[in-house]
């Protein structure tokens, strides 16, 4: 697998829900405001992504983790929701365009702004970071264990819930809703330290590409809980939790084949808000609501919508295009019959204007849009 900024950062999974807990009792839904929680989808448009019928077209897609209220080192409270850092700091590989800094949830009625200018780390180290590594172990630690967390301060028009739930990219459900009761606060490890104290413990994840997935933890490092669990693009930023304790373990971050990595939620909170080790649950309170999440558009829905509304190449029919009714296209068979007539020379013009270019092939006019970026 080629490791790139997009391919290195993915998360969570397919399949069944395991573990000894009862499904959470769900309160009545709030019909006035959208309700987001662990496993909800996230949309992060680039400035160049057009908006059609209240939706951003072709924008990257991620998932959300645990919401709650955190008290920073100055004593100020922040109503936030967690996600992966690379979801908030994505960059187009070809154009180098950066995200708009505005983050949306895809409701059935259009995109709703959750918040903007989130606090985030970047999972991919810089070239300078890599060049400064002095050993193979340090190199892999830098590459695979850099922090990958982000926090979005939630707008007042959006409600949050502690209920972890998800549907897959086609809208299928793979597990019952689970109420998250806190953060699993482990001893924070030193850089380069590896611990196997979590080996064999269960882990489940919720993400908007694969839905619910469960597996087993293998080991952990400072910024990574590694597990055997299927994962995929679009689940990044989703919630990883212990199904026995219902505590949040971390944030869906990275996948390499059947192995996945979760950014520890406790370390993310400690580093981002200056919380001492062992005091995370004193300073961060998971959202108390147990309301069900709102219904959201799926990745499949948005992918098809983007295919239908992807901006097409500008018209190359010259003046003929100006008299065509909106939405009318000229097939190749007809367009090829239109001669390349030179533009008339205006009186006093010093040089002949270039002739109108010929009609492009049908494929270039209707070209199929690719699936929007999944992180």
C-alpha cells in the first residue's frame, strides 16, 4: 500500500457489535436542531467546492468522535467534538489547496455548519521531522505515532449526544446505539515507549463509511492504540470505544490492511488543553444527552450527487452556446458538423481573432465525476 497523506489516514470498520453491554435507552429526538454524536458524518469543503441545493459538491468526507465540554488550563470551558486532525488540516494533493476551515454535517435538508477553524494536529510529519530522525525506530515512531486529533467548537444551533451510532456508506446499520460514559484515561506513555497492557482488550468503532466495527487491541504507544480491525476511508475521525466499559478509547486515525490505529482520546485532551495525566475525566465531561442522532446523508448519496453536479468543462461552442437553452448539450455527431468558422474581424482591428475551437468529445463534456475525497 502506497503511503500518502490520504492513504495513511483512515479509520474504522464493518460488521458486528460485540461485548457485554445493553443497548442504550434513547430519548425523543430534537426536531428543531440537528443532533450529532460519535460516529456522525463530517464534510470539510475546499474553497473551490461549489454549493448546489445546500450541499457542497466533491468535498472531502470524514466522521466525528465524542462530544463534550472541556475546561482548558485557564479555566475556560469549550463545547467541542473530537475528530481526526488530518480531517481538519487536509490538503489537495494536486492543487495544494487547503480546506476552507468550515466544517459541516450533511443533514437531509442540506449542509449545516458545525463550527470552524478547529484546533488540530497534522498526522503526517514534515520532511524536516523525518530528516531529523536518527534511528529506524525513531523514524517509524515519527511516521506512525504523530498526534492526529482535532477539536471543533460546536455552534449553538447544533445539539450533541453521547450516543455512539453509525450507518455505513449505503445507510445500513451494523450495531445498536451505545451511550459513551467517559474517556478511558490510561497512563500517558513517553515518546518511543510501547505498552502491551491493552493487548486482547475489545474495541469497537463507529464511522460513516463502514458503520460499526469491532476487533481486538494489540498494543499502544503515546499517540496510537493499535488494533486488528477492518477500516476504510471516510471513517477517519470516528469514535473508537471499549464495548465492555463504554468508555471512549480514541479517534479513528489510520489503517494499514487489517490493522488500525486510534489516536488516544485522553492524550489528545491532555495535549490540546493542558490537562495533567490522570485528570481527563475531571476536566472533560462527555455530552450528557442520550438523544438519538439525526438522520444524515450517506457517503453513497453524496457521491452520486457529486457525480450529477460536478462542474463540467466550459463550453467550447463559441457563439452557438449563447443561444442554447440552459441544460441543452450538443452530441458529438452534431457538434462535429459545425465548422470552425473564423470570427469576423472588427473594423480597425489590427489582427485577426483566433477561430472558435472545435467541439470536444462527449466524454470530456459529460466526464464521470470521481467519488469525493474520503479521509
